[in-house]
């Protein structure tokens, strides 16, 4: 008995069909496994219902054309809505990007204006300091003038005393000479004037007159000393007055220059605002022209040449560039790589031990024709889940990717048929898109042709480089960006430490040029280096990291070529031969790395297996080394 949806709790006499019961059970399990039990719109929930609807169409043969047509109409409508949303996404992203760039430019302009104002204030402060120095110098000169005046007065007084003393001395000398002459004259005329005597009245009058003259002269001298005691020489006064006028003129000129600079600074700020507005207007116009000037082809015309029509073409062309669309079209036209990708189903490989765990199945498996984007998203999720699980292991080793993939698919798709479908379709997609770097690396590791440490080594290399640049940014003030010179120096220092050699100029130029191109900062003096380490939802990186990976790969292959030269041209290579070649090429390699390289080359799981490993063909061994995570440990002699 079942309960009717129209009358809850009321028993219905019509039992559910077995197929309907199975479909409802499968739908509930899928929704629960995907974590979308709540009734909310979403791609994952829609995918589960799409699977149920496809099983329903396959079961009802009579209504299959009508149901398929209904499904196609819905799919076409959904695809059209997705296309409309995708066309609006670039506008939203461009708006956000332009807004962020404008904010950054405004902040940069404000910082520049603050620095200019700071410089002008420093200059103003320096001018005021110069004025204070000149005023202090003026005070010092006035004090010096006062001191000189005092010294001059003292010197003048000493001069007058000396002059008076000399005059008195001259007078005494004259008196003595006159007395001598008088004596001579008196002796000569003594006989004639023996009886003649000096008149006392005349002598008294002369003495009185002499005393009056002496009082008048002393009074005159006192007046002169009182009136001109503080007087300096006119020559010194004129010199000081001339220097003061020069300093006063210079001060007025500096005040005028400061006023002019202030006015010019205001004019420059106004001009800068106008230039920024014009630049933003031209930038927006350039973006618009760049987007609309190039004619875009009508890619929907390719649907006539793709199996599945317009619906399949929209699925494989979603969110792809023109180059990726051409690549997808070529793969569809040539039937991928010659495999049975266009077939409706894959043949199961059986249940034998030689078949990988995730592919063990008998019977037909539906071909979902997995696209490149879906493949990249699935691979990215597998790497993320596997890294998390490997980190929880206590032995420090990594689980085999093929074994983990079977466990991963079983967890994601509890229904056996679904997990097998995804396994076979993932393998087919990896073979078709093996030319892609990320997908090709995953396929090599999955097929045990490549070392999983290559993937983790790339992640560790990128993380270490980012930490190195962040450290240099912290040393420079934690601005979130580096100048091109600092970025170049930090990048060269890191690569020299990683590759143990001096990086040539061409390599550094190509890396810096890739960074400038990715950040569109060819004219900017600084680089926002953190944006170079972003990746999209498919795990793809930008031109800078692609160039870095390419250079590291070339460095690894050159190291292997040196080992190849040491091995020689022998038909087979033993463990000891390879060990000697590696030691000769890299004398500073330690025992642990040596054992790791040898175990990978001879497919040994432990040291005991390595001891009993048989010699390998020379070409096969070199190919094995090229797919391993080998790099030089010590500096090259």
C-alpha cells in the first residue's frame, strides 16, 4: 500500500510500479549522496533529476521520441539561459575590475599627493628654519657690533690718553728747550740785562689764562667722550647695513617663491584630476572597442558537424575561448585520437587482476562524451580529495592513484553502474585530452607512466616562490606589490637556490615579460605579484606560472640528459650503473634521494625489491627517468 500525494495519510489501492519505486529510490540516494536533499535550485540537483529522466526515457520506448524532444527543448532553453548569463558575466567582471582599478588608482594618487604635501611642508619648515637662523645671525651680529663699540670706545679712550700724554711730553720737551734757550739767552744777555727783572703782574695774568684754557679743553674732552662713546666706525656700519639689506631681499624672494609654489601645486592638482578623468574615459572606451571591434564568428554553425547537434555543441563549447573551441571542433571532427569516443557505449574490460580496480566491469558502459571542462573539474576535485586523504595517513606515503580513484568514484556515485560509467568516461576523456598539460599529467600518473610527485612538486615550487615574494614584500613595508626590480631580484634569488645555478638573462626577461603581460602592467613600475598565483576553476594557471613550469621542466630534462651521457649507449642498464651515473652527475646527492630515484626508475616499492631488480632497456629507463620527479640536489661542478 502507498500513500497518495493528494490526500496525505489516506491509503491508495493502486501499488507503485517496481520501476517507479527503483527510480525514486535511486533519486533519493543520488540527492543524499550529492548533499542536495533540500529543495533548492542547483546544477547538481538538476543533474540527478536529468539522470532519472534519461532512465525513464530509455525505459518507455513508445514515448521515447516525445520525451526526448521535451528534454531537448528544456536543454535548449537551459543552454540559452546559460549563454545569456555567460554573456553578462564579463560585463560584471569588467565592472568589478574597473571599480577595483579606479579605487587603487585613487589611493595611489592620494598617497602621491600626501607625499608631495609632506615634501612641501618639509621645504616650508626648512625655509622657516633658515629664517630663524638668519634672525639669530642678525642678533649675533648686533651683539658683536655692541661688543666692538665697547672695545672701540675703550681703544679711543686709551688713544686720547696716549695722545694727551704725548702732547704733555711734547710740551715738557718744549718747555725744557725754551728753558735752555732762555738760560742761554739769559747768559748771553746777562751782562746787558743784569738789572732787568720779570714783571710779576704779567706772569700772574699768563697763569690765569693758562688755567682757563686748560679747564675749557678738559670740558670739551668730557663732552666728546660722552657724545661719541657708543659710536662705531662708519665703514663697519655701512658694511653691516648692506649685508642686512641683502638678507632682507632674500627673505622676501623666498616668501614669493613659496607663494608661487603653493599656487602651482594647486594648479597641478586640478590638472591631475582632469588627466585622471580623461584617462579613465579613454580606458573605458579602449575596453569597449577591444571587446566590440573584433568580429566574433558564429560558433553555433559548428553544431552541424558535431554528433548530438546543437545541444551537445553547447555542452562542449561552454565557457571556452576561441582557441579552445577550435581544438574541441577538431577533436570532434577527427573522432578524438582514433578511439571509439563517438560510440554510444564502451565495452567493459572484464574483472581480471590485470584490469585496474576502477575499470573492472563486464558488459556495456554508456558513453557520456565527457567534455574537456568537466574532465578538468573532475581531475581537480580528485587531486584535492586525494591530497587531503594522503595527509591523514600515518606512514607518510601516498596511496596509488588508480586504487584511490576506484574508492573516490564509489563514494561520489554509490550506484555501481554510475561509478563505472564515470570511470570509463574519465579514461576516455584523459586519452582524448592528453595534450592538455594538467590532464596529460593526471593520465600519466593514473596509467603509472608518470610520478605523482611531479604534480605535488609543482605545487610545492609555486607555494615556496609565493612565500619568498611575500617575505620580500614584508621587508619592503607589506604593500601587496613589488617593484619590477625587486620582483626580478627575488625571482632570480629563488630560482638560483632551486636550480643551484645562475639564471641567464634571457630566462629572467621571459619570466618578467610573462608577468607583465598577465597583469597588464607593462607601463606600471610595480607588480601585484599575488595575482600571478591565481588559477581558474579548471586548475589552469596564467602565462607566468606556465613559463615557470616550462623552465623548471627544461632544467629537469637537462639534468636527465647529463645522467644519460654518463650511462652511455649500452643496451641495458643495471641498478649499479644508474647509481654510478647519478653520483657522477650529482656528487652531493644524499642516500634518501638516491634510493627514491632508483626505486622509481626500476619500479621497485622498497629497498629489498631494488636489490633484486633486473637490468632495464636503456631507452625505456631514460623515458622512465623523464617521467619521474628528479632534480639536482647539489651544485654542478
